[in-house]
């Protein structure tokens, strides 16, 4: 992310110089004050860290090249990708490329999107790229908040927080990110679901070694490189978990919970949800409960996760991994995805307090 261990671009976590906090003490958020200015910060400035390489030192990609799955001979079965589907366009964004670029600004049949991945927190999110009617692209600011990626938008030079999903400084301060569902899973699983997928090419225009993970044993060791404001020692720090966010709280669903089940029906913050997953296939997705003609849908998993059709309901509809009814009497209906993503266990508490863990 903001440091490349292999070439020594490491900051010791120095605080960023206070860029101006008029109307702010710098010790807490101003969210909800209604009088925010571009110099105000929604996060404590003393907890914003300089990651090392500097602004755009890690170059985000814009409109990268894509190749067919057959041409993607560099991909390994168990390596992680971020997958996205819009209309009939299906694309896979490999972690190995994100590790060295972190943000991809893309255009899918006219839909302007940004997909970001933070290697230090293991979080991947999809954001829209149009705010206040203006199209923008996102770049890597070189800053970290709670060891998480802070993108900046190039139209207003405003700084955002990825996990917090909002603009925390600049002209758009207080603006919430408009996100959309992406799926993080292994390449083998994504290919089983979407064999016609396109894959982001390693021919990015940059001279980078995409064969080598640049952070050593970071993904498995317990230590962090940068500090966080709240620690949570209930699980291994780097364990990946699917988190659902509602009303500024998070609830986590562990991959271990899907060893003997495929569907969890749950409620969180007053909202009924379904969580579908498979530990072996390295896949978890979640949606809000849905009713059709006053009938609450009851789902079962079909095809053993070996196609993009994952679910069937009692009305005879079949649903894909993105919650689209692709066959049956209600074809064209859609399940509403939760505000959720996968992240390393330690990364949730600093943003949403100690999260509830399903089953514990």
C-alpha cells in the first residue's frame, strides 16, 4: 500500500503535518456539525499517518487493459481477485495488481467506477466516480488513517477514507461514498461462476513485479506496521471476515461459520439479512431479506457454488451471486446488497467500534 517493503519505502508512522483545522480541535470528528469547511477534518489529524511514498507515489490505474480468462495464464487458482458485473460485462481485478496500484478507475459501458483495495487492511470496495454532478478519478493520497487507504479525488483534491466510506477533508468533506457491490474470492471460484470474465492485464504501462507480494509475511503475522486507535484481540488480527455495516456499527461473519452451512439468516440493527458463503470456495455475499407479493423469500443454495447461479427460492426463481433473479416467474427482480465487504479482523474496530461476531 503506502510502503513497499522490498524497496524500503517505509515511514515510521510519522504524523502528517496539520494541514489546517479551522473550526476543529484536531482531536475528534466534526461530523454532523453542519458547518464544515474544506480545511476541517472529520478524523483526528494526529491519527493520519504519512505512509512513505507520497501522493501518487503508488500510481492508481485508469481505464486499464483487459484480457480473456484464457489469456490470463499468470493467474493462480487460489489467488484473490475483486469481481464486478455490470449488465453483461464481467471483470476480475487481481489482488496482485492492486497490491502495487491500490485503486482502479474504470468505465464499464459508460458507468464510471473506482475499485480500491487496501493491502494493509485487506479491504476492497467499489465506489461511484460522479459527485455533485462532476466526474472524477481517485488517486492514492499517500496517507493512512487507522492503517487504511485514504484515496483523494482529483477533481477537488479532497481526501477520503476507504473503510469509513466518506470524504474527511477538502471541498467535499462530509460527503458519503456511493458504493456498489463487488465480490472478493479466489480466481478459481470466480472462473467457475463467470468463465467468460475479462481479467485486468498485468501490462499496466508501469514497470512492476506483479509476481511478488511486496509486504513479506504481513498477511499471516500478527503485527501491524502502523498503529490503530482501537485494538481487538478476540481473533487473529489478519483473519479475513465479511462485515456488514449499518448505522455506524459492524457485524462480522467468519469464514469458519460456513464450514457446515451455506446460508445464515440473521438480523442486524433491525434489518433482516441473509448471508451466503462457503469457506472452501472462499466466498461470502450478503443481501437484505426480500418479499415478493407479501411472500418472504426463503433461499436454498444450488449448484454447489459451481456457477454464477447460487440461490433458488420457493417461488421457483434462481438468483446469481450479485442478487439478480435470472430465471423464474420474477426474472428481473433484484436483491438489495448490504453495505458490506471483507476485511482483516483488526481493521473493523477502529472505524466501527468492537464489532459483534455472529455465533459468538
